[in-house]
C-alpha cells in the first residue's frame, strides 16, 4: 500500500478521531500512515515523500476550516498530480467540507481519488469505526 499522509483540521476533536481510525485501517492493511494536524503542514515540502494523501476537515457554517483551505493552496505547489487521494470529515448539520476537499483534490490537484468523500457525524456512531477503517 505504501506510505500515506492523513491530515485533518478539527475544532473539537471529532475529525482527529476519524483521521486516527483511517490511519489504523491503512496500517491494518499493511501500509504506513502518518497523522498530522493541518497546523503541522507549513510548506509544500511537508507534503513530499508520500504515496497517498487523505485530507479531512470539520464543516462549520457550510465550509471547511480555514487551515485546510490554506493547506490545499500549499498542495497545489507540492506536485500531487496522479497521487492516490481521499477525503473525510466530521459534521454537525450539513457536511460540505469533505465534498469540497474531494473536488479540489480531484479537479485542481488532479489526484487519483478513491471512492467518494467519507462523511461521519461522529467517529463514535454505530458503524463509523468500520467505515473509517474500510475507506482506504
């Protein structure tokens, strides 16, 4: 499977929990996974050296968090075209962030996207753990 970077933007921790579950699923499948808060990605070089990328953000007021927006601009400079990608996010009401991240990765970054965006209201919901671990 290779080495995968899982980056999340969270306010209350739910999106971080989903990121950890996704990473666990990657590891169970024999891959390497590194999980980083979006605040740890400060320059495009921080995105180098991975075979795949899974990016996620909580949705607030119909938008992804600003840190993820900023990181996606950095990702444009990182040369991720053709790399495997996926998106995810936690939400309370509407859940637009994972879809917007997915579309950016697919159409702007031209990544090879896996499935559709994973959207969970909470990592603790029934079936949520299994869904996060199976989305690789």
